[in-house]
């Protein structure tokens, strides 16, 4: 019997049942890929993070219920919260090794701050079927690992009712929709049916693209962002040269043990 410590943490919120829930599994040693994928599928959360030490360094990997991903913001924030508050890490800055390079998280008291690489993006033609799948036509579209579709009003984002089956025909990982906010700097939502997540409640990695876009457009250094999914989330974003600092709070929901015979 193998017992694995398991935490479920709501990230980018100060309240349970808000933000984006992530599973976190601190491991004595790295598990086989197939087993981590099965655990993530069983958890059925948008991401489950696995953290383990290798050659004296702390590593992190993220799995959706269907696949491994190269970068996940909310599950990294949740993992750092677990390390700082439950697993005995006493420093102020935690560094994870990942498929996206070294990722640092700073403990700033009531919030944690992610230090992520900036996402490169470029303006592109609107992909076929995107407007129909979203139910409204974007003013501009950009491409990175995901499409970024920009709209004129935050109400366009809040009221959007996408066709997730149609969005599966859009070729990139997912679609970020965004607009200038009326009670914050900008709002967004993230749709990722291609990776098994129709809508992600709060997507830290999307803000590595959203932050440089809105920093340039608003000419503002510190940005307050809201992801206006049903659960909702609050993020504080800063562009720092080729890095994006993304800060937020976490709330504990569950602590338990996964037992595998």
C-alpha cells in the first residue's frame, strides 16, 4: 500500500469555494507518469500538481484529467501554499524546477507571488470558427500557446456562452477572452476543451500573456485582474522585463491521504 499526502487548495481567492481548486501531492519520490495521470483523472480537478525532490532541487509537474501541461499558475500557487503552510518550508522564496524552467514563488504575508516567464505572442488572423464558437466577434486576436481574443466590453466576457464542442476545433491549447474592466484593470476567461477543461475558473498561466498585453495597452505597471468565471478570482500582475509577477491568495479546502494498493 502506498500512501500519498493530498491537499486541495482554492487558489487566487481568500475564500473557500472561490478561485481555482488545485490538487497538490507532495511526494517522497517521483511517480511513474501513468500513475500521476491516473491520480489526476481520479481527482478530476483542472490540475493536480506533483512536487518532489531530485538531486537536491524541488520539482513540480502538472496534470489535467487528460494530459500533462507545461505550465500551470494556480496549481503552482497552491503548491507553494502547501509548502509554506503545511510542509515545513521556512524560507521566503521557493523555487520549483519545471518544464517551463525555474519558477520562483515569494511569500509576501497574506499573498504569494509567482515569478513566471513572459509569454511571447503576435497578432494573427481570426481562426475559422472562433467567433461562432464564442458567440460574438472579437475586436483583435493574438496567438501564443493559446489564442487571445480581445473584446470591447467586460460585459461581453461576463455574458459569453461559448460552444465548447465547437471550441475543440480551434487548434491551439485554449482560448483566452479579455476586455478592459469596469472595476479592475482587465477581466478574462479561459476555455480549454482541448485539454479537458471547458472553462478554467482562474488561469495563472494565461496572465503571462494578458499582463504584457494590458501593460502596453494601459501603460500601467501594477495591474489588478479579475477572472470572471462562475467561481471568480483576483490576481495582481506586474510585468518585470521578461518575467511576469502574479500574486494572489489561497484558501485550504481539504487535507487527506491517497491510498494506492
